[in-house]
């Protein structure tokens, strides 16, 4: 039962309807049961791991809070973080480390006889582990009180709208909302439904229609350079549509219950720098990395080289979190290098822009920075999408080869689209950009929708629903569900 299914919509309708009928003091039971049922339909064999992680985090949080000395709190905090990281590391990284050591041993001539083990990655373990780590660290820092109610804590740990792929929520934001009695509210229901419809639209008409087109190029044994360029840019659009759609649906589902989840995207492909991109893309992960990796590493550091080292380490963690493969590690390192290079050359680039005359045409300068940032992000995603390091370097070489960008080659590359797919993509692309234009010029697009007449709102939502029903496809899971 995935988000994009009739079964889930029926399940959600049942939960929301029951939620407002039962007394508030019993609602946590309903939400906990719904969360475990939802997870079980996707990955029932890992329910025990979810229960063990929940119980361990609950107990360690209380033990940390009971300690009187900071040293004791810190020691227990490290115990808690280490155990949670061990759970994540065993299931997600054992095969990666084992295979890497075996390859190194074969290259260096050492004996290494640890056998390969088929370890299945538990669904959502990266997301709920990071959420658990933030809770343990915040309790040790005194920023969060240890939760005594095991039921509410369990719901925080496994809240079904954001369990599989985030947003990664902090306890101080989500727990109080779970404890507050929510009342049936028209605005919440309207907003939630519209957000879910928008998520379905992006997922079925952009992400899932682009997925096989992109895969046809990256799975090809001999793609042309122009095909790699086009497929990589399309993959960036697919990935944004897929992940932001998942966040839209999660935010919409939670709002139906009166709960506000964090925004995870703010038009990242309109970023004017890599730093700006990470303030717009997967925002809850970026904030998590900032607060729990970068800030501790950079604390007390004054030399620029030390700060840069902390930045590189943070992005390496981001790469490793995204996937247990060297291409993900390199992808994270590339973004770290982007970030360091951008900071180190900021003044020189500003002087060059002034010399060229960009400062006299700020709109042109802004779009130039957006285009450069988008291409830097796309280049890094060659490594994100490729199946091996050798393939990634081969595709990266093709991406930066000037002949790959020749107009004639690009026109031939467009043939990876069927005529129907191309027409649908162009129409939907325009619709999404109209939505984003409203956000850039009018503030929140959802506030703009709320100000429209009932006829206009119904017409817009009917267009989205009918388009998804007639032309949408849904054969793909969410990309970030695999992390």
C-alpha cells in the first residue's frame, strides 16, 4: 500500500474519519495502529526492528534526562547514537564495507575471507534513525524533554504520513501537535486535499512518466553524449517531482489530521548558488546535517581551512546517507567541493560579474546564476544515477564533452521521448512553472488558491485530477523510499 494507490486513499479516508470521531485521549492509539499497519503493508518483516529502535530511543532518552552531570548525559548520548548508527550501519552499509574490503584485499594481495551476506535494507530506516538521533541529542543538550508517554513517543517515531521518506521532524515540533486536541477544520481539510492532489499530479504525470525514459538512457550500453546530457537534466526534474510529490502527500495527509509538517522544498532548481540550493532542497535533511554534523565539527573553529574541512565532512555524511555505494560518496564530495569553492571564490566572482556588467542587469545576472547552479547540480547527479563508478565517470565525461551539447545531437536525443510523452511533459512542465511563478510573485501558492473563488478552485483541482487519471502512470515507488 503506497501513497499512490486506491488502497491508501481508502485507508487515509478511514483513518481521518475515525480520528475526528474518537475522543482525543484515544487518538494516539488510532495513529499508532495506523502507522504500524501502513508500515506492515510495505515491509512487515522489519516491524520488530522499528519496535526495538523505538523502545531503545525512548529508554535512552529518559536515562539521559535523569543524569545530573553533563559528562554523564554526554556519555549516554554517545551510547544511544552509537547503537542507532549500528542498526543503520549493519543493515545499510555492511555489504558496502564488506565488498570494499574484499576488493581492496584482492588488489593488495591480503587474505579476506568474510563471506558476502544478503542483507535487505529495512524501509525508512535512514529517516527514522536520523529522527531518533536528533531526539537523543536534543535531550542531552536540554533542548527537548524526554517523553514519558510511550504511546505518543511511538507515534512520533513512526507517524505514517512522514515515516517512509520524511520530512525528518524534530520532537519539539511534532510531539506537542500530537498531544494537542485537533478539531475538524474546513481549511485544514481543504488544504490537505489540495496538497495531496498536487502530489499525485507531479508523481504520476512527471516523475513516473520520466522514469522509464531516463532509465532507457542510463541502462543503455552505449548512449550518446547528447542523450546523457538530456537524460541527466530530465532525471533532475524527475527526482524533484518524485521527492517533492512524496513530501506534498505527506504534508497533506498530516494536515487532514490537523498536524503541520515541515516544508521540504522551496523551488530548489531556482537556486542561485549551491549554498542556496541546499537551503531549498530536502530542507529537513539539510537542517539536520547542519545542526548535528556541521555545527559540532565547526564549533570553536576559526580558521577557514577548518571550516572547509567541516563542510566536506558534512557533505560526505550526506552522500553516505543517500546510498551505500562509492558513487554516492563521490556525489556528496562533489557537493562539498562546490560549497567550499563557492565560498572561497565569492569575492572574485562578484568582481568578475561587475566587470562583465551583470550588476547593471540584475535579472540577467540572477538567471545566469540559476542556470550555472542547475548545471552543477545536474553534473553531480550523473554520479547519483549511474550504477557504478566506471559508468559514472564515463557518463560524466560525456556530460562535459562540448560535442554532446551540439544542437543537432540534442535534437536527435529528444527522440527518447514518444510524441505523446513529449506533449504531456511540455504541458505539465508549463503547469508546474505557472504554479512556481505564483509562489515567486504572490507568496504561498496555497494562500493564493485559498483566495480564489470556489468555482476557480474546483476547476483547478478537477484539471489536476482528470489529467492524472487520464494521462498519469504509477509503476514506480518513490525514489527516496529506498534510502
